[in-house]
C-alpha cells in the first residue's frame, strides 16, 4: 500500500519523513489516485453488509412475522437501490482483492514458483464454487 | 495481546477481505435483491430458521459478520488518515474503528448464541 502515513509517534531521534504538501482533493487529481480511494472506500459497503446480515439474523430470531416485515423492507426501492450499489462496490472489492492474491500468496513447487495467474485463478474458482454452494443451499426451499 | 497489534489487525483485515470477496457477492445478490424483489423464490421462514440455528451455520455467520467488520475497520482507518492527511488524531480514528468492529463482534456473538 503506497499511501501509508507515518503517525509521527515513532520518529523521535530519527529523521522525519518528508511529506510533500498535497491539496485536500489530492485523490481527484488523477485516475490512479481516484481508483485507489474508490477501492479503499469499498470497505464501507463491506461493513454495511456485515451489519445488515447481523440485523437479518436478529429479525429471524424474532419470529416469522417480524422476519417477513424485514424482507419486505429490503424490497422497498430505496433499500433495493442500496443493495444494488453495495453489490457493485463489493464486486469491485472482490476483483481488486483477488487480483492481489499473487503478491501475497507465494507457492513454490520444487524450484518453480507457481505463476500469479494460477494463484489468482484458483481464488476466482474458489469464489465461483463457494457461491454455487451458498446458492444451492438457499434455493433448496 | 502482542506488543504491536498491527500484524494481528492486518491478519484480520486480510481474512475479512478474503471472506467478503469470496462470499458477499452471492449473499447480497440473493438475500438483498433476488429474494426481496421476487426474482427468485427464497427459502421459507421455517427452513431458513432451521438452517441458521444449526451450530455450523451459527459459526459461519459469526465469521461472516465479524471478520469483514475488522476488514472495514482497518481499511477505513487508513483511508480517513490519507483522505484528510491527518497528522494528529490517528489514534482516536483507530480506536473508534477497531472499537466499532469489536462491538459488532460481541453483538454478533450474543445474537447468534442466544438465537432460538
């Protein structure tokens, strides 16, 4: 991550990092900065869906009527639109995250390093298989 | 707790990022869109209730809720620092973010433990 900011608390006695002054809108200056910030902000939607899932479990525990009201609320236009945006943001998170797996996961077979495309591909395959399992369980009725 | 919490926080960030990358899209599509909007027929209350109260599903949902909250906390913390170029107050931002993830984790544990 190229944008780690020194918190300044560990600099005592050491030369301080030079920080180039940047305008507050630095991330709007070019496409790479903008995509970086969009990627980082997808975490808001990841957190949002985690909270929504917790809320849904709670509704499920409150009985059939309360749960039906919860699902009905999810189907309201505003909520459905939010789910649509959440899906797009989380897909962007998924693609950027899985594309980074080769830099983090290093597997060697003998002297040979398993190529990046194979590692990323395996993670994409895992996503497809797991999605299939979840869909299969939930579509049982 | 280790003296430097950063490796632990990064590990939780990575685990939550991986879990949400692999599993969130299908959950959002089915439970957030397809079932509420009637594109597909969702499970009945009884079968969903039986599924979610199963011990394995409870554990699954605990990880499903908790780890992505730590993913959010870690990433959001640094995004706030970078977006606003904070020189002070980064400790407060970190405390609020990780604290919120902890509160969510305890709430999830309690909710799933007492779910009947």
